[in-house]
């Protein structure tokens, strides 16, 4: 991990919802976007609060029509996180969103380029202390209205390097747009430069980070479903974050956006850029040594245990006595399984040896009991008590084959019937 890149800092929010700092020394924040219609006020509020509960620091909403910006005036007083208005084609929507009390505006240089219109938005945001994200997307930077200019740009793009010309256009458009903001002495700016190409995203943000000191909003646009989008997004965003680039992130899926929040938060936790909330579950991938139905056990642990625990304890569910002891030693609560049984440890101390059908309930009970001890100040997360010695492979959890090989099992002779 390289040190975080030094940037300016912007503030998003107010006294009621709180203030999210972006850039500078602030933690990397997580964003997502509502999938429903903004004008459907009750549904929009419910969706925003669902994301906030899952860990979103900011939520963006689309405002393509006046009825959407009018709805913001009723939505914003009911939610608990700052709201970003996504403005694409009509600068009036940005002005209306500002009047409705929105906390941040997102503008797309490829769609709103008229200088007087941009100036009007800048002045409105400046008077209210509202930051603006300049979002340069691969899909919108090439000319759309002027067919001749579009043909030239597309021709240049496809004639050259796979993404070199597109990258040049993104940076050029961004520089042109930033000039307008500098002339208005407006610097509460966040920059994004998204693409569906993970490699281009890495290149674009790396180049932009070298040229500007504004905080960066990271994202891979049109990433796909969670199955493919998670890989595409984490490859790009994780690489940038590990190199100190990025101040706020959105992972984008063509599916339930709650997963965007969960996966972005997990990515940041894995990189040490966000404090974990709730359980960190560790589970082995299984192999030929497995002697319990670990897949079912892990799913049941995730379903029944994780929602009931509040503290960021590490829980390990391991399937054999090879890797199990090491994980149990490093976890707050752990179970490793053997011959249809499970040995449960709490911070390295063995507390139970139970048959397979009892593993889940006993593990849950030990986790809840340990969490209660931590809350009472009688235990501390992340502290192991004793060093675990792996069990004898022919002992409590040993396999039948190991016992036979050790001569501990009376051979059985089966007579043959002719």
C-alpha cells in the first residue's frame, strides 16, 4: 500500500445528516445510487435509508425531470445521509436541486457544455457551499450532436491506440471544464473518469491524479451484474486505492444496489481503509480432506450468526485439522472440523467439541457470549489467549483411514459366500 495521495478536501452534508469529508486525510467514503424514481418520494426515502443502513456514506439520485427536483425538498428532510443530485442534460435541474437543499451536484461535461449554463450552476453552488463532482464518462465525452465532429473523434479513437486517444479526450474535456471553474474561483470539486474498461479506468485515474489535486471519485461504469462486475470493479478500484489514489468510491452493478455498498465496504476493509463493522467471516475453500458439510455450515453461519453480531469480531469456519488450528488461533471465535465433529475455540482456548449437527448452535452461542464479554470490558477483540497445538490426526477428529493405518482399529474379516 502506497501513502494516500494528497488532495484538496471538500465537505458534503449539513448539521442534520452530518458531514462527509472527501479528500485530504478523510477516510475513503462509499457511495451508491438509487435505482428507483426520485419522484416516488416514499420509495426513494426507503431505498436511501436501506443503503445508509448497509454502510453507504452518500447516496446519489437521478433528477431528469422537474418533478424529481421538486421531490428532493420532501426527500432530504427524511433521510440520514447526504444526497447527491445526478444532472446530465438540463442545467435547470441542478439549479432546482440546489434550491431543494441537495448536498452535492454531479455534472457531466459531455452533456452540459454551454459556459453560461455551467456558470449559473457554479454560482448557485458557491453561494450555498455545495460541492460539484465533474463526471467524465467514456460513454458521454465523444460528441453526440455534431455528426461531423463525432465522426472525426470516433475515427481518431478507433485509428490509434486501443484507449490512448479516448484517454486523451477524457483529460482534454476535463481540463476545458476545469478552466470554467477556476475562472469562477470555485474549487469544491471532485473528479471522476469512469469507463467499463478496468484497464482504462486505472490509466485514466493515474493520469488525472498526476495532473490535479482535486479528490477523486472512483468507479467502473456499466460494470455488469455482480458476478462479473465485482471482479471488474475491484481489479480497477483496488489497484488504484492500493497505490494511494481515490477518495470516494462507487461499485456499480446491474442488480440490487445494496450489494454495491456491501462489496465496496468490504474492499475498503480489506485494504485497511475503512473500519470494519460487524463480523469478518473466514472460511476455507474445502478440499479432499473435508469431513463435514462445510458449504452448508458456512451459509448457515452467514445467515444466522452475522446479522446478530454487532462487533467486528473475526470468526473462522474451517473444514479440517490442517489449516484449522492456524485460523482458530488468529480468530476471536473459530471452529475447525474433523470426523463429523467440530472443535470450537474462543481466542485460542478450546471451549467445545461437538457433533456436526450441533456445530452451528454452539458456535452461535459462543460468539454471542464472547461479544457480551467484550461489551462488558472482560475481553478484547483480536487477542489470542493460548497457542493452539494441532490435534493428533488420529485423535478426536482423526479420520478412519488414519486410525486404521496406525493400527488402532480392529480389522473386520468379511467372509465370502460362494
